[in-house]
C-alpha cells in the first residue's frame, strides 16, 4: 500500500515512525522527564536529534494541533498531560483525514510513564 500524497511507501513511513518513537523513549527517560521541560524544548530536541537517525523533521507552524511534521507526512503532537485523551486522538485523526496523512503520532511527556499512540488511517478507498 502506498500513501496517496507521496511516493513514500507506507512501510517506509512505519519505519520512520518507529525511529521517531524510539527517540521519544530516549527523550522521555533522559533529558525531558522533568516538570520544568516545556513542549517547545522537547520539539527542539526532536528537531536536533531526528537527523542523527536519518529522519527529516520540520516544525509545523501552520496549525496548533501538531508540533512537528516528520518526512512531510507524519504529524507528531507532543502532549504534556496526565494521559492521552480520546479528544486528543480524535483531533489528530481529523487533521490526518483532512490532509490525507496515513500515520500520526501522539507522544506524552506529562505522564509518570511513557504514553504514546500511533494512529493509522486507511489511505485507499
């Protein structure tokens, strides 16, 4: 299956998403599991460290619902909450459907333990 918005196969996007989530765990357990960490600092850390994993990321300033866009196709939303709510998941799913993105990531730095959600939308009719 291939994503309809790009020539990058979904399988490759899954690998990229997994590299991004591996970095989430690294950041969660090292530098940013502190009450004083801000979302912007965490986003900056992602932007600095993802290229070391051969993943391209940009800050997304076009919407308040996502913070980074990975490989121009995977929205990453950074949360600083006690848990990931269904409303947060639905907000990202809606944005994914509007922009025709097949994979989305929610990561939470506000919980005592790592919390993440990988969201998938079927890109074929």
